[in-house]
C-alpha cells in the first residue's frame, strides 16, 4: 500500500480520540491521521476518581496507545510526544519518530486541537506514563484507607464524586467538603437542594461560603499523606491526611494563543465557529479546528458533547477534503447527565427534572463504562456514553409520572 502523504494531525485528549474514531474509516487513501498525545497510554477520566479510592481500579482506566488504530492501519499514534509549537502548515514536537519517517516538524493538511483542560489529579493523569498513573492512584488509595479525615475543596461534580466515593467505601473516614459558593453545582438549577441532604445523610461535613487558607509550604493539589492542619477564611480548623482540590479546569489553549491571542476567550478557551474551525482572522489558523474542553462552546463540558464535537468536525474535514465548504454546525444542547454518589447511588439531572436513587446506580455499570472504553480504544467499535443517561432519563420520567399520578389520586 502506498504511504499516505497528507496528514490530519490531532493533538491530544479524549475529544481528539473521539474525532479520530469518526475519521479513521472515512478518509481518502492518501490521507492519514497522526494522533499525538503527551501520555503513553489512553486515559479514561470518567472513572478516575473511583480508581483513586477503590483498590484494583488503578489498572482499569488506561490502555496502550499502540492498539488504538488496529494492526496494519495507515493511521499512526505518537504516544509520549508533546507538541511544542503550532505553525501554519505543521506542528513541532519534542522528539523525532524515525519509525514513521517523521522528524520534529510534522506537516498537516488540517490540525485538530483537542488539548483539553488541566485539572488536579486524580481526575487527570498524574504523569505521562502508565506506571506513574498507577503508582499515584495506589498511593491515593492507601492514604485514604488509613486517613482519619479527607478534605475535598470544591463542590462541583468532581468534588462531590470523590467525597461520596470515600464515605461509601470507608464510612469511618471523615470527609469535609469546603465550597466557596452558597450552592453546590450551582450551574444546574435545583441540584443543590437535591444533593445537599444526600451528602449530609452520608455523614459528609459540607461547608459552604468558605475557602481554605493554604499553609505555608503547601502547594494546592498535593495529597498530604500525613496529618496537616488547614484553616478557612471563616475561622474553621480542619485536620486531614488527604486533600483533593476540585476547583475547576484551566483550558490548555497556549498553542493557539501563541499565534493569535484574540482567538482566546475570557475563560481561556479557544474561540470556535459552529463548525469547530478556530474563529480567527489569522491565516495561520485557517486549517485548524478545536474540540472538547478547550473549545469555547456555550454548554457544560460532558463526554457526550465531546462525541458530538468529534462527529461534526470529522464531517467538516471530509467536506473540505472533497473541495466543499464546511457546513455542518454544532448546536449546544441543555445538559443531561449524572453524578455518582458512591457505588450505590446516582443523582440524575436534566433540563426538566432531577432525581436520585439506588435504581439509577443499577442501570449505570459499576465500572462507569471503563472496560468497554478500554476495549473500544483497542480497535473495537465506537463507544457511546450517552445511552445509559437516556435510559436513566426515560425511567426517571416514568417513575416521576407515576408518582405525580398517585399524588393526584390520593
């Protein structure tokens, strides 16, 4: 088979992987995907917080890059490789790949920036290698199991999930969740009023409208390992052996920012058109797309949204290759998702209702789809994460209708 001479370069993160899935079987024979990621293994963040608490899970959330495209594919993956510069027709990487005939400058026809957002481990990889990720998660598990108290800073979905995972597995370990706002997950109306009683019922000490004053010499985001005293601005004192900082993400948009700072929005994300082409007048970005957490799209960043980003971008790249304009546009959707509350409860939120219950946790696999994703990333069929959310929504709607009808009768 002739060697492809036109590259579609995809830079990092899960939304890029999803885009590659939509593209890999539909490109002309003279095009190939070059997937570049700083990690040496594909990382599944959805189950990462559970893996930080439950022993044995540390091996279930990553899988080798080498199997992603399948044996004999013309598409290639470059794990453990960092893109250091974005240029008009090429990217510069930190090392050569002579096995593919590639130097440090890799040309592209189109480039997809899917660099995601930085977040404190364990929600994101603790290092570039599988060994570092596994070692870090095992250290977290050991520290949490022996802790007297765990401190969680941040009351969004990640903070809630880590706090409830700990209390669910270790009911004798105290958990304090400190949140600077007056409401948990405040971007979902009504969710605070539903989830707060559940957390308090699990014995989690929820502290609202307060912040941590970090001790001198402590770097926020470090897991402690030994008892450390923390103080809050409101005068509370908290002793904890493990700390999880869950105060949000920082978009990794520097590759585009170095070319056109005006293409970066106030929130740090890359401005994009509905087609996911970078919204810039700089000609050096004319062939560049941005997807996933790094793209400035007015919606809650969820995995299902990343799939839709990938599908739209793949369709537009195929159109451009065929000499047609990019016309497929993304329409943001209201968020419908769930937050796990340990292994035995889930709270589901939609634009229409919010509900929780053990029955929802029975619909969603205990591994949070980790095994299926690992299989799919090793050359299997395209993974779809939204199916169980749709089933949960349907069941909850039916149960809600029954409840309303019974109340109406009696």
